[in-house]
């Protein structure tokens, strides 16, 4: 190499190092800095001729640090590979950059092996970078391998590697391993304590987090704002307001702590999650400059507490301050306030909020769209929900599930099943909520075949052990009369919840097997579950179907003893039981003393129907009068009253009532029946002439009628000859 080349490069190297140092301190936009860094890199390459000496490791490290700070990982890797003598610092710089994001983290492991292959010895920062990469990828095996390397190299006694191990195990879902690492640490700084408490809270071990907090204070270390924010978050998740208040008191009394905005937000979130909105408001009012997180938290708190108007008021206040403080509501804000508005009339708040969402440019947000769809279904505006759903191009499984569950809850089972089918066709995987909603629809439609196909889908998806899905399966089979199937599913559930027991009791009771219903009820009580209002509806219905008066009275007494106020369905079953048993006076007393007497004429109609059977004109007329007071034009009450007069031979009254019926010009809405044949549902109504195969149906009815008449004649002949 010529003397001039060597001198020329040595003269240039300090200038390149100074330029790199200047770029590292630069506050220019990242793109501009990256462009200058690449120009500097090009100048370095051009200046390093084959005959010239290689650039120093110091200059290479500066360029690596510059690229890594700008997240230009491919450029950094290119510099590292071309460096003739990279140092451990060179490798550590790139390893640290790779470990920051899951996108680049996989490249950290081969680079770490390259560090070994180069003959260099890894340092503590090398191991920390590899552990961070394993945590970013949730790769517990790679993290455990790095743990072994740290042990072999003697880095577990360092200040930073054990903390990196804590963070890695926490990220990989191994809280017990993280706790073991923490217990084995000889010296624990504030960062280590914060890591282990964050891990405790993250995986729901609040008691351990609180215990560690107490230990930390007793060792003489002062908890930081981050420490308290983490533990307060755990108190909020578990609804532990007692410990949350104690921590709040510790914050107030501490002289070494200067609460920052994140800590105030953690306090605010804790009180909101615990439902103490009065204290949450006081905390919010003491925040000098609430940020968007503060506003979102208080709005979400009102929403979770069912206080829609307060949530709307907070949203209006946020809109008022957003002009001066540049706080722009985001999708979390709108999701919280729309969720709160779901309980309010859509015209009052929901639709104006939808307009605000469009103005904010968030109409395509799946997160906000889900809450809007739920709001429309809550207000029974299925048309608006469908229009919104169709307008969103990218739909996630939660949005599809909202459509299935929304239509199912409103009794539109066929529509719900269509959306469920479309969801599968779109390639989405079913979850427990969508399966439960679809099964509820088949239960309401009495579609056993569809239910069995959904059962196969449940088994295929691996949700047989999910209590929510299993309960819906039991309910579907029970409502379809397939009690054997219901019992088979029920027996596979390890700990049936109240919904499962109620479905079984109701299924057997509604299909006439009252003894089995009562046995299941006894088993449920012995299992430690308390019956609810649905349980007693099923029991009273079973008693009504089987005419078990004394048993019904006993369960009515038990219900009142349990503090459950009877509702309309309880009264319906009990009135039906008493009336059909001929205890008409008791039925009158029960209805008269019920709060449903003036709201539901159905109770009086049930009594009137039994009066026809027992020909009790006095009570029957009284029941008819009470029913007609609430619904004067009800056709069924008039027909029953006409039948009552006919049963006692008062034909003049019969004629007058029938004349009134004709004068009302009321047409009774026909009932519907349906049957499923070869995966097609056929619907029929009285006087139906619209079915495409009506002639075949009529001929089949005539054939069956002829067979019945023939059988009747044969029986008469046998009787006469016998």
C-alpha cells in the first residue's frame, strides 16, 4: 500500500467519526438522518480501497449505533458482516436492535451463534438481548436455552441478566419460572421488584403481587410510580377496592413519591373497575391536565356501570376541551361511549354518536363497528345493524359473532344461522360465543338436524369442554325433545353450571317426566348450587304439565323462602296448575294478589279457559271482564267467553258475543307450524293455499283421514261382535 493512500484514509477517518457522532446527536427527521448515514456509509466504503487499511472498530461501532437507532436493521447487519474485526460491542449493538421487535427477533439467535463462532466471548448485554428476543417471540424453549448459557457463563450474578430472565419468562407465560428466578436473585433492585410484580399481576396472582409489594417496602426500597401502577392495575382487575384504597393511602402519605399522570390514571382505572365512580370522579378532578387515557377511563367506567347519560356527559366535556388542548377522541373513546349509549334509545344518543364516528373517520374501524352493531341490536334496530355490517369491508370474528348473537337474542334464529354459515364461508374460525348463539337459534327453531350438525362443529373445534357451549348444547337437545342427547352431553360436563341444570330440569319437565325433573333438582341442591327464577319456572311448569298441585305449592313456598319474587311466567304456571285442578277460587286469589294482574290479561284468560272446562259461569265471567278491561278487542277472550256461555246453555249470550266478534272485524293471526324434510324447512298455516306442494299435502291428509275412519270402523265392528 502506498504511503499516500494510508495517509489519506487516516486523515479522513476522524472526519467520518465526527460526522457519525454529529448524526447520532442530530434532531433532524429520521428519514433525513438515515439518508445522511447511508451517504456516510458509502463514503466509508469508497474510501476503504483494497490497498487501504480497514476502518477502525470504533468507526464501525458508531455507524452500527447510528443505523440501530434509526431502526435500519438490514443496513446494520450489512455493516456488521462487512466489518473485518467486529468486537463484542458491535455484536451487542445489533443484537439489541434485533431484539426490540418480533419482526427482527428471529435473526438474533443465528447472530448470537455467529458471535460464538467468531471466537469472541458473549457479555451480559449479549445474553440480555437474546433473552429479549425470546420474550418478543414468546419462545420459551429459546429463552430456556439462553438461561442455560447465562448459567454456564456465570452471568446470573450480574445486575442485568436476572432481570432480563424475569421479563422473558413473564412474556413467555411462565410466571412460576419468573418467580423462581426472582427468589434466587442475591440482590434485587427496583427494576427486578417491578418486573416480578408486573408478572404477578399479568397472570392474575394479585395476592403474590401485594405480598411482594410489602416485602419491597420492608427491605427499604421505595416503590416507584411504575410499581404502584402495576399493583393498582391488579386491584382493578380483581375488583379489590380494599387493597386499592390502601395503596391510594400509601401514595398520599408518601413523601418520596411524586405521582405522575400514569399513576393517576392507574388510580382512576382501579376505582372505575371496582365500580366506585364517586371516588373515581374525585381522582379525575384532581388531575391537572387529564390526557386521552384519563378521559377514556372515566367514560369506560360510566359505561361499565350502566350509567349511559354520565358517559355521554363526559364525552361532551371531552369534545369541549379537545379544541383547546388538542385531545382528539380515538376509537377507544368511541367504543366506550357507544357501549354506554347502547342502553339508551338509539335516536337520543346512538345515532348521533354514529355520525360522530363517521366525522372522525373511524367508520371502518372494526373495534368501533362492533360496539355500534351491539348498540343497534340492543335497541332492536336490526336493519341499521345490517347496513353498518355490510358497509365495513374488513370484518373480524367478533363482528360476525355480534350479528349471530344479536339476531339470535331477538328471536330471528333463521337469520342468525345464515350469518353463522356466511362466517364459516368467509374463512373465520368459530369461537365459543358464535357456537353458543347458533345453538340457541336452533333450540328456538326446534331444528334438531341443524343442532346435531353444530354439535359436530363443536367437537371439531375443540369446544366440548367449554361450559358456555356445553350449556347451549344441553339446552338445544332439551328444547328439541332429544332428552337422551341432552343427558349425554350433561354427563360429560365436569362441573355443570346453573344454566345446564335449568336446561335439564326444564327439558324433562316440559316433556312430562316430572320425576326426573325433581330428581335433577335435588341433585343440583346437593351439589351446592342455589336455584334462580329460571329453575322455579321449570319446576312449576313440570308440576302444571303433570297436575301435581301439592308439589307445585311446595315449590312456590320454596321460591318465596329463597327470596325470589315471582314473575309473569311463575304466575302463569301456577295459575294454570290451580285452574286445571279445579281450584278456581285459589287461582282468583293468586291472580288478584299478583302485580301482574293489571298488566297481563293472559292470567285471566288461563283462568277463563278452565272455567269453560268446569262450567263455572260466575268466576268465568269475572275473569273475562278483567281480561277485557285491559284488552277490549282481544278475540281469544271473546271466543272463550262464548264457549263458556255455550257450555251452560246460554245461547242468547253466545249469539250476542259472536255478533260482537263479527262486528270487531278482527282476524285472528294464524299460528304457524313447520317441518324439516331433506334439509329444507316447510312452513304451514291455517287455510294455507300458497305452498308449492299443497295438492300433495291435501291428498296425504285425505289418505290419513281415510285410514283413521277405516280403523274406527274396524274397532266398532270388533266391539259389536265382542
